[in-house]
C-alpha cells in the first residue's frame, strides 16, 4: 500500500491533505446518537463484515466487501442526528480525497504493466531461471521476498510491487511447488520493506513532512530497524519453506517444459526501465508508462506476444467499418450477437480486474472521513494522550499501538498515516521525542500493517491479481485451489510482523530513542 502505492506526493500535497484533515475536524461535526464513538460504526461494521466473510466463511469476494461497506454506511446514517445531508455530503467528500486517487492510479498502471509482461512470457522466463539455478520450492519464497523488497525500494510503491509479483512471481513459484500462502506472504513482506525504506515512497515522504524531518535523515535513521526485521524475515521464510507443505501441479513436468521460456527474461529490461526512471525522480505514472512501452515493443520484436494479445477490439462481423478496417492488427471480427464482442488484451484486463477494489477503497476512505467529522479519531487520540501517555515509554507505546489501530480502520496506509500523524507529532513534542524517531514509528507501523490485515488495501490488490490467474489463457493449469484467501496469509507476512515487533520492543525498552536535543536543530528540518 497508495502503500502506498503510489505516486510520491510533494510536500505541498501532503500539507494540503493535512489541512483538509484539520478542516474536517474544525468544521461543524456530524453529531451522532451515542456520541463520537458512534462515528466509528461504519468502519467497525465493515471490519466485522470482512472478518465474517473472509475469515469465518472463507468467501474471497471483493464485490461482497463493497456491499458490506455500502450497508455499513447506510447503518451509520441512522445514528446521525439532524439532517442526514451532512452525513451524505461527507461520503462524497471522503471519496474525493487525493490519497485514494493516488492508490487507484498506481493499481491501474501497475496492473497494465504486470499483465503486459505476463503475456510476454516473463513467468516462463522465471520458471526457466528457477530450474537453471536450482531454486526449488523451499528457497523460492525467500528469494521472492528479497527481489520484491528490491523492486519496491527502487520504484517506491508497495502496491505496484504486490500487483507485479502476484501476477508474475506467484504463478512461477506455485509451478515449481512453493507453498502458495507462504509465497503470497513473501510478496507482501517485500512490499512492506520497500514502502518503509524507499526515499520516494509516499509513506516515507508523508512521515517525514508531518514530523518536520528531512527525508534523507529519516531514511538513514530507520535503516537499522528495517534490516533487523528483514534478516529475521528472510530466515523465517527459509525455515517455513522447508517445513510447510509444497504443492503439486497436475502434470507439473509437462507444464514446466511448456512454460519455460528463457527469452521471457528480456522483460527484466522492462522492469529495469521502471526502476531506473523512478529512481531518477520521475513521476511513478511516467515510470510505469515507459515500462509498458518497452514491454510492448519487446513483445512484438521478439515474438513473445502479438499486438492483438495486448489490445484487441472484437467487433461484430456485420459492422461495415470493422470490415473495412480489418487490416488493423488490433481489430478482429466475431459473429454478431456473440458474447465475445468487446475490448480485450493485456491493457484492458490489467486494469479491469481492479474496478471492484477501486469502489471499495473510495467507500472505505469515505467511512474514515465520517469518523473524522464525527470526532471518533479525536476522541481516541485525546484518551491516549491524557490517560495513557504519562511518560516517554508509554507515550511511544501509544504511538505504535495508536498507529496500528488506525491502520486497522483505514485500509489505505497513506490515508491512515495522514489521519494519525498530528497525534504522533503532538505526543512526541510533549515528550521532546526527536522528529526522526516519530517519523520512523509512524511509517514503520503504517507500512507493516497495511499489508497484514485481511481487508487492507495491500492484501486485496494482491488477492485480486492472483484471482485473475484462474482461467487465464496463459495459465490454464492454475486452478482456484491455488488462490490464497486474504484471511489465510496474515500470519506469514513475516517482515511486517517483525517490523511491528521491533518498534514495540523499541518503545518499551527505549532502543533507538532520541530526543530533540540529541541532534542539531538544522538536522531535523522540514524538506
């Protein structure tokens, strides 16, 4: 995750989001029967719905979660006092937040890119490389974690990394026998690492700016925490890979022979273009767009995928214009009345799969906005500040746990980060906690938990991508039994849990604690 994923915001964009949040709190609040706590009803009811649907019933259906959020918003409205128009307008207000749009754009572009190189037989290249290097099912999850972490750190979007690896490394790993649940957890862990450490990640930028710290210093100061968690996670994936059951794809030997395509590794260049462009400071949309262009050219030049494989218009054969333009490589005709009439190809399929999740994201952010306008967030923060944070150790512990609780309610990590950032700054300043330390607590927990909760955006984007593999022309062997339910993967996001644990221990013991007097003032300055 908007991990997340995402177009790195500029300082003025972050300031605008914070101003919006302050404005929402200062405007006439939505009064609820039951007080500010009742403003949490939409979010709380949605979480209960998500746990019931995905956890208890094992129904992995994003559209079902959309229905759950809609019902939750309706139920919450009955607790609002006075004119319901304010409540309704707050829903629209929440759905127009930039943090949601940022995540959505990242998903769409990353989805198109992943599908384009998937159709270009990149998975076949990975299968060939795994066989050539003797990377079996035991080692594959650990290797996937490292590679996903490197990609996420390079391009600064955990969501984009999750989409790409779920569509590429996941099927390759399953084909060689890796445990699907462990493999999905490794992908999410890599996304956590990159979101937390990448200088161009939106969560990194937001954490630094909101805590009046420079980005370079923040990244340097959090490196020790990230590496400790990463080493523990890598070892855990090695151990878990050796003890957890592997999978056996029917006719795996034949499938491996059919899928292996060393030429597909040419798309390492496509991925390299994305990383290089992003590291050079270009807009993430521009970086991924260049990757799509390079991938499309490579597909055609090397015969990996035709133009019509990437984009095709299937028109009824009785349409005169279609007949006259039939020479176009992306146009074909099908019998009139056929259910095949429409648009298809990598670019279409890569974006279309995320539409239900996009709607869900907008509705969740709207529910969070209602909680802000209803005073729910402020009530929680004031309680922690006045009753719990009585010394520096307890203050830091409430920062960690407060950030965790907000991420449980707001599934887009950047939105959660912006919502809790003023509280972290307020409590940190009360106890003179250095801005670097505050930014690290804020970002680490936001990055980690945004890929752990089953209803979190980071988990759902990966699930949507994995689900799209079922029945795919490229992976006819991939059946529903290999799809990982979001409620199954949370214990195996090892890096996320270790990163969260590192900061819990740090808060309780004072490891890494710095006060504002420990560094010169100019070292902790706004970007």
